[in-house]
C-alpha cells in the first residue's frame, strides 16, 4: 500500500469511532456482544462463504458503499445470502441475539449508517442478482442485488423494462423509497409497479405481499417505507413496454448550460405547474463544480419523450436557452437510462437533503439563490454542490393511485421533488459541524410547500420524511403490526418517524 493510501486508511479507521458515536442506535459493549452471538450462531448454521468475518470478499463488501462515510464501518460479520432462506436464518439469529443489523443492495444511500453497521450483522445482496421476464404475467422479477443497468439489459430484448432509477449503478433499495424513473409520468413511483414482494419479517418469517392478499397493508407500506418493514428478497414488477434497443422509440438526451440559471428555473417551474403528459420526462440539475477553490456552474437538463421528437409546447423553453452542449436524438429506453452514466464513482463523502416545491417562478429562483449563497459560503469544503428538480406530475400521482396507492400518498396536483446535494473534498469523512449548520439553515430557507411529501431517497437522515407522507398515521399502524417490539427502529439505522 502506498504511504498516502496507508495514511488515508489510518484516517478513515480513526474516524470510525467518531462516525459511529453519534449514530442511533448506539454501538457499545453490549451491542458488540449481541452481534458476536448472532454471527457465531450464523457461522454454525450457514457456510463460511455465506457468513464472513474477514477476508477479501468481506473487505470489498464493507468498503463498497457509494458514500465514503458508509465504508468506514466494520460489521461483526457479513451475510451474503444466495436464497431467501439464508435471509430468514440470518434475521432469526439477529432477532434472537438482539443484534444491530443493516441491509445493503446497490449501496447508494447517502445517509450515514443506513446500509452498513458497526458492531452488527450486515446482509449484502451481491450474490442475488438475477432478473427475468415472464411474458404470461407480463412481469419482471428482480433479486435485490441487481443494479438498474443490468436489470434493464437483462430484459430489453423482450421490449420491456422495469421502472427503476435513472443511473445504472443504483440498486433496488431505490424501490423501497418510492423510486423516480423516466417512466414515472405514466407509471407512478417505481414502487407503484410492484406486483408481488417477498419479505422476510423481523421474526424471520417469509411472506409474499400483494395488493389483494392478507399482506396488502404491508405491500402498501413497502412503497415508500424504506428499510423499516422487513427485508425484501424478491420484487415482481409490472413490465413496462419501452421497446427493444432497435426500436429506439424515445427521443431526448442531455443539454448542458453554463449560464441562464433564471431562464432554466422559470422553465422548470412552468413545467412543474403545467406539463402533464405521460410520455414526457425531465430532470434538472443545477451544479457548481469546484476546482482549486473556483466554482463553475454546470446546469443540466435531461428532457425525454416517448415519441419521435421533443414536443415544442413541453420542452420549447429549455431548447431555446443557449447551451454549451446539446446531445439530443432518437434513443432506446436503455439509451435513455444510460444518458447520465452509471453514477458509480466511489470514495467521497456525499450528503443529500430533500425539499418539495410547487408555486410560481419566484419560489424556484428563491431556492436557487439560497443554495447559491450556501455554496459560496462553504465552497472550500466541496468538490461539487447540486440543486436538482424532478417534476412529479399529477399523472404520476394518479398512476400510483390507480395501481392501489402507496404510503407516500402525495396530494393531487404536481410538484417538484428537490434534491439538495453536496460532494465533499477528498479525505473528508465527517461533515464539519459548521457546514451541517449551513445545510440545516438551507433546509429552513427552502422548506417544502405545504402538504407536499419529502422524497426518502434524497433526504438528510434527520429530516422527518415519514411525517410528510399523506398516509403517515396508517404507516405507523402497519409498522407496529409487523414489528410489534419496534425491533427495526431500535436495531437498525433508517428513516425517522416510527419510534
Ligand atoms: C448517483 C445517484 C443517482 C440516483 N438516482 C436516482 C434516481 O434516478 N431515482 C431515484 O429514485 N433515486 C435515485 N437516487 C437515490 C437512490 O434511490 C437511493 O440512494 C437508494 O436508496 C439507493 O438504493 P441502493 O439499493 O443503491 O442503496 P442501498 O444503500 O443499498 O439501499 C438503500 C436503502 O434501502 C435499504 N434496502 C436495500 N435493499 C433492501 C432490501 N432488499 N430489503 C430491505 N431494505 C433494503 C437499505 O438498508 C438502505 O437503507 C440516486 C442516488 C445516487 C447516489
């Protein structure tokens, strides 16, 4: 190992104590003993390739998470299940021992400790990655370890795709937070396409939840409930008929701007208020890239239309703003999903926060101005900062309701999910307290418009996302039904609101 590498490792290991000491549930001697007990039990019942306490595969799984903060934890053991039965055995041992635990699929949580654990058992789905298409049920079945790039590739020849995410390296944990894809306007949140979900409950029982069986309440809660309701071992999703690679039924791509922020924001606000077309999709990302202390704006639009061209009345404003780069053309759905790349870079501390806006142009501009001031004040800490907008249309909300509804239960009327996102400088593990204060102030300056839900997958871990859901009270009832001792809340990091 190089000297810099050794120093970096030392630094990160020193940070473990700091990184974990502030976390709830706390890690201490008794939680460490419970984890050892669970791991010992698992080592005697499962093979040594499934349960590991050290070695190359252990290390690479422990350090693979996207956010650097989630790579400094060292789980007492890591379970690599091959089948749902292994997850059942693991969950039962964890529960019986009273151990902390965590689950990791694609590893892209920005939230500290949501996909890894110190002094606990980590379940990693890297050995469960199969995707298949069933033409009779017209459904796509995914094992939880697959990433969207592979899931889309596996079924594209059948002319179908799962509603997943917009970057390839992200995993299926996205579904449990809702899921925003380029198919959302016609399909709802990605989780709205659930047909069946196999879940290992906190006591180790494996159940299949559907919209109509006796687990229909659990089924609804999984569409937005994150990691709180159980461990999913199989997702069956409606197949969306997006065309084969040759069909190229889509049009769109990438537009990059380095100025005209106000025009882009006005166009975004208008799109959010007015556009309601099931074939249209848009993501707007306003970023500042900081190199040697100098910030450069990179504003990005990804307009897509499931048709031969971008309709002028929907995208005309974005197309008329002078751009640095404009790469637009016919695309297959896999081409659409590859437009922003994989998002697989690792090694830096990442932080997300969420808001949700609906209103006139000035609301979006105000948010941008606060974010710009924040960026300028703290920019020495950052590699980049981003303020991103995903319009969520009335049609998307209606599509979810037509499919039985989700626990997010957003109100009628479209809005924009707003992501407030910072990437820190290399070597930074803990977010400096003054920067976190600045982030918290920014959340107050860009509050969600009344009644709108925050997006779980893009939140800060202290934000009360569940409380912003339309069905929060129902969610609480469902939670205590399936986890009466509140084991998950007390033994696993995750969203607040079910304590
Ligand atoms: C670069 C990037 C791009 C993104 N793009 C999008 C996007 O286009 N659309 C969108 O909606 N979101 C997007 N996100 C946010 C993304 O949805 C979340 O980060 C999501 O949680 C990632 O899922 P994962 O499986 O990769 O991560 P993980 O960290 O492995 O899992 C996320 C959470 O789900 C839990 N979990 C995972 N699998 C299971 C399971 N089988 N059972 C129970 N709990 C489980 C984990 O414990 C964790 O709390 C993006 C994030 C990044 C970093």
